[in-house]
C-alpha cells in the first residue's frame, strides 16, 4: 500500500484533462480469439461515438451507462479496482492488447461512484469523484511542481493558449469538417514544448516618471522560467540558439511555439546529434488566433527557424489517397480509423513508431486543431 500511495502522489491533478466520464455503450462485439472477452464501443449524450474501445470481461448491454476511465489515469490506492492493478504492478491505465484486440482505457459500472454521484448522466466528468489523477513521466514532473518557487511563474495563459491539442479520439464529431476542409497534417514529435514571446513591463521611477520596457518571456508547457533557473535553461538555450530575440523584436505581438527535441529528451527518437527547436505554431498574442501554415512557413524561412515535419496539405480525395498510399490501406471515406491507421504506419528513424500526428484546418473557417496518438507508440510506452 505504501508503494501504491507513492505512485499516486507522483501523479498530478490536471484540470484541463477529463480522466473519467460517464458514457453510453453503443456496441458490444465478441473478441473472436476469446470465449470471455468483449470489445465495447461507447458514445456521448448526442450519440457521437468515441474512437476509443475497451476490452472487458463484464457483460454490459447496449445503451447501458458506465464510466470510461482514460489511458494515463492513476487510481487512488483505496479504490477497490486499483488494488488488483497495483498487486500486478500495473501503476496506471495504459493502452494494451488483450488477445490481439486493442484496449484503451477501462470501463466500470456506475455503482463504483460515491452514492451522491450515482445518478450522473452521460458526459458527466467524474474524475474528481473517483479521485483519479494523471500520470506524468519523470521528465514532465517539473511542469507540475510548486509554481511559486524562485525563478518560476505560471504560464501567461491570460494572453496565450497553451500548447495542448485535444485528442481526435475524444472529438470525432469534427471528422466531417476535416473531410471537407483544407487541412495540414504534421508529425507529432516526442519532445518537450516551449513558448517564446514578449510582455510589456511598466516601471515607475522615484520622480514619478513612467516607462514601459519589453521583456522576453520563455515558457515550458505550464511554467514561465527565469534564465538563471536550471530547469529553464533548456528553453533559454533554444531562445539563444535560434536568435528568437530578433524575431520577437520585429514581431512583439506574436508568440512562437515549438517542440524541443534531441539528446537526453524522451529518448531522442529523432536520433538528432544536437538539441533543436521545431516550430509548430505562431500565435497572435492577446487575440488567441494563429497564423496560417503558409504564414508560419514564410516567417520560419525568413528567420532560420526549423519546423515540425509536414506530412500533408490538402483536402477530400487527396487526403484519402495520401493515407492509403502511406499506410497501404483502402479507405474510401475520411474516418477516425483512417487517421489512426496513418499514425500506426509512420515511423521515426530507427523504425520507432511516431508519437502521432497533429491535424489543423487551414482556411477561413473556425480553427480546428486535434492530435491523434499512435496506438503503436502507446503500446511500446514504459512506466
């Protein structure tokens, strides 16, 4: 129990992530390689079917309500279902295969909820009710530590959006738009994200004179770092290495966001010899809007900035043809499974599965940006 509590205490409370929610079962299929396992699909209140599936022994019925617990969930050691997991050294909910069937998460009956929550309806977030936390790797731990320590401040989310896309598997309702609109697909790189921008600081002198100075702001995913703090040195190194100061002096209203990759970062899956910053977004600060892919391309070229790998730009039939050619598939329409198949076919150097892809709309409509994490990548993850 002591080890289980230690594992639980290392996990974090992340308000931006729903780790457990009430869903409605929409299909149950017998696993053809098992006499006692079932493949279960489930949906939101409006009928939108998630792109996840779970393999379970419990014989649910179609239209039953149950709780879906997402991958990367860490259960409280006192939770009865957690105790069996900890006994078998399972410390978090992960993507697994059971008799060759992919299972991503856990399904539980509503009666595991505290009594006061057992009337919860579909789409209810029950993360807090079940005391579920989010797993973070050792390399991410500093992101969630005390924000008040010296040289460390919260991310400036009042003016800039954080570098986090929603998973397509949770937002399949956007697929019809992805099928008809101009989109950009880029490779998701397994590093650590950084944000680089400016802020105006007002100073009042002893004689009452007011002056405004522009300061550079350097952040990881959740934290703004001072230059002299060890945990922030990697981000400031990228700031200097790519002369981002020059970019921000010319464009103080913008914010660069990119993935830092290279030796010593998440296994260096790109097999790089030096640390690099690969830009994936440029935001208009305060407006919370984004430059187009073409605009980002032009600015990166002008300032010598490297970008994440571009995989596809286009729409409709061209998208289907690209996926079928890349993944050796025969899809005839855009679907969640088509994008998942694409991620599973992509490889980093050394034939390592890519983390996934990011899909963004590239037109005048409301911006959609979602990620698809490769099941093959998740299956190879270690604690």
